[in-house]
């Protein structure tokens, strides 16, 4: 089960009228290669906003990235619903913008939470937007989603309307100049509107602390190696967004942490594939810092044909945290 510790919220201002959702637009971005700090996949899976900055992925890497975003959405659907339900809104928004939408976990959760709303979903990855379109069509919600391919680090943004709610999950820390992004969002959202920032505690942990038997504590060492790797490459990872939001002109009304702890009986049938995809990405970013013993143990977990494959374990759990800032344009 997931555990959230919400604080009391304040009422919002009345909603303004949204733009009418369309189907697909292209923003003002050229294609770019993936940034060096995105090489391990982008240290955080969900939400994902990892296509927000115009550093698109293609081919196999893009497919792997889309898979992990989809698995994250499937396994962690309930915690995401907890987050959207806890937003300090007393009037349902009609127009929402999802910045760095990935394959649409946040977009679709917001559509479920606010059935009268349309969402403008922004990402730089054409593959992610195509996947979002497919999922929206499968859920009968395609007419409520406008897809915009855009680089949010570009000098100008495409027209995104006048939203009452802007959502950014796991995307802000990838921006080249987050302070500038926050100022743009402040100008974008209507007066009285809300900006919800969600940031993740890296990849979830899946294994018991004493696993695997030949290298107990392996996941902790992998995550420590990733933290060291990203410290200089993604400087805003783990930032406290409250002061930055205040500096951009917002009033921060709520900050909460949603702790996710899904046991083996709660994690669902996709947890093995989710762990496999996540640990593969962890290996890409941490292998350089692991001992021979740790790397061998990790490779045994990733060998889907072997007896020690993570897919064969019955003790997988999901442990992670997400921090949410809710900031009002006053």
C-alpha cells in the first residue's frame, strides 16, 4: 500500500475558460542527440518528463524508455492517484498543461481525476507522444488531449493556452535553466491557477535488503553510485523547489511527500518486468563504480534465462518516494 501524509489545503480561485483541445501540434524544436546526463536513463522513470527538454531518444533507447514509463504508470497507478487527489483545488480545472508528459502517466491520471478537463501534453519525444495518443485512444479520451512536441529549453514556447493547472512530473530537474522555466510557467498559468511540481526519489528499490545472497545490499550500492554520477551531471536533481517557486512569483501552498511501499502481494503482475527494466537502466549508470562481485550479482539478476533472474523472484516489492509542491499564482 502507499502512504501519503497530506497537509491541509486552501481553496483555489474560480477556473478560467480553457483552450479547446486539439490533436497534435509541433513546437519550435530541432532534433537533438541525447544529453550525457540522460545516458543511464535518466535517473528517474515516471512522468515523465524526460523528453521535456528536446533531447529526444530514438530507436532501441526510446523504446526502452517508453517501456519503463509505461511500467511505472501501471505499477504505481494508485500513488499517482493519491497525488492528483491531494492537489489543493476546490474548483475542477478545465484546461491543464502537462510539461514533459512522457508516455502519459500524468496526463491520463489528470483526465481521470478531472473528467471535465482537457490536457495539453508537451514533450520533445515524438515516440512518447505517439504512445500517449495510443493510450488516450484506447481509453476513449483522445478528444480531450492535445499533443504538442516542443523543446522547453527553447527560447520561445508554442502556444499552450491559459491553463488553470500546470503539471510537471520528473521534468524540471532536467531543464537547462529551471528558474527561467518557472518564470515562464508563472506567466502561463492563469491568476489564481496552480502549478504542481512532482519529483521522484530516483529509481524505486525492489529487492530485500539482504538480497541477493551473494551480494547483500546491492541495490543500495547501485543507488549510491548513481547519486555520485548524477551529482555533477544533473545539478537540480533533488532540489528543494519551494524557494525557487517563491522566487518566480508563486505562493507555495503545500509540500508533501508520498511514500510508496508496495509489498510482494500488492505490487501486481508487472513488478518483475518493472524491476528488470529499472535495474537494466541502473546498471548502465552504475556499472563503472561496482565491484566485480556486485556486477556479477547484478548481471545474474538481469539474465532472464538464468535461475537467478529477477523475473523468477517472489519477494519483489516497490519502495520509493515522490515529493509534491503545489504553488499558486497570486
